[in-house]
C-alpha cells in the first residue's frame, strides 16, 4: 500500500485530493503547514509528496528542496494554480518531477500519481554490472500500447542506475520526461488525437483512443525508440509513424502560462526535465539529451 503526503492549506483542495486518492486505493497523510509536513516525512514512510506551492509558513519550493536533500527516493508532485507559475518552474528545475494544474485535479491527479509511482516501484535489474558496464545503445519498436511504457522506462532507469548516472531524483525526472514523450508519440503521433478531446471529464479522449487503436491507418503504426547511454550523457530518440507537425508551431517553452493549458503540458515538462530537446524532420521525431551533473550523488545499486 502506497502512502502519500498531501500538503495544502486550502481545506476544499485537501478534501478533493484526499477523496480522489482514497477512492483510487491510496493511504494519505494530510498537512496544511510545511513544518508539519516535514515532521511527517521524518516519522512516517511516504511514497510520494503532493504539495501546493504557496503555504502559510513556507513555499512549496522549500518542500521540494527538503524532500530532494533528505529523501531522494521520494518524488514530489506540484499542485499549481494561476499566479505561481514562476515558483513552479523553479521547483521543476530543483527536483520536482511532475505537476497538476488545480483546475485539472479530477482528470489528472490519479493518473499522474499512478505514472510516477509506477516508475518508482518497478523491479530493479543489473545491479551486479555496476563496475563493468560502460554504456551502449539500445533500440525498441513499440506498437500503440501505453501499457508497455512503464516497463521500458524502468529498464532504462536501471541501466542509468548501474552507470551511476545520478541520484534517484534525477532518474525519476528522466523517467517522467520519457513517459511523457512516449505517450505523446502514441497519442498525438500515431493516433493523431487532439488535446481538445481531454476537455471535460476526458471520456471522449478515452473512447477515441480505444477506437483508433483498432482501425486503419492507426493500428499498425509503430514508435521507434533509441537510447544511447554513457556515464556522462543519456541521449534518447523517439519517432512515430504519424503525419507529423510543424515544430515551429509548438508553444514557447519559456511561457509560464503553459502550466495551466490543457495542451502542451507534456512538452513543457519534457523541456523542463531534460537538458536539450529538439524536434526533427516533420516533427515526428524528438531528440532529448540529459547530462550527468558532477555534483549529483549516484543512485545506489
């Protein structure tokens, strides 16, 4: 059973998160103050932290830094609202691994938590290779099944862990960026689904997703994935068989208003969590690069 820590000083928002997560089977600790939350973290086992960015006694940024410094295996998810976009951007740069706009709580909360914890808890491989493997290149060809993404991402995180590429927070952030990129390649690339379908309760998105997986020309399309890993750099190439798009039409990644937009969330996260992001050709291939930072403490193997 996963235990989550919710930090929010707004009663209605706390109750909404608690209700949604409890129905999904999670046990939750709840705090309205950052200082109380720190005590909970010190005395209880927590799988993930969900924090508002503006608290009574401290900013969510301090919570992110505290969790990364003292509990590097615990991912932090931001609860964002209009007016705190600059803090959210800084928090993503300093250790948070994902975010949920307040107005998308009911649609995105459980899915985001499931994705983050799915990356965190999967089985670990390759531990005995830590001192002899120097890296390499690997290729995968995927269909349109979202279900395979956590296993692939965990496989790559394990390889980076063996290479002592960075701490658990770094590996988690890479995992989130890869998950978003692979989902984009399937949903928006191969299946050509519009973000407009996510509006409302998202049921139109789910129906059309399942329908297109079974019909031409979408069902036989593939996502090609290449990873080139070393102890200093991790490069990822993801391409889909869709019609593509003009990369020049992508929203400005420095525009903090994108935090609240229905579309573009994945692209924003990818750019925040990776060091380089480049869309190639007609837009249906993305290249991402993450460099090892010398001050990172390697994840244990």
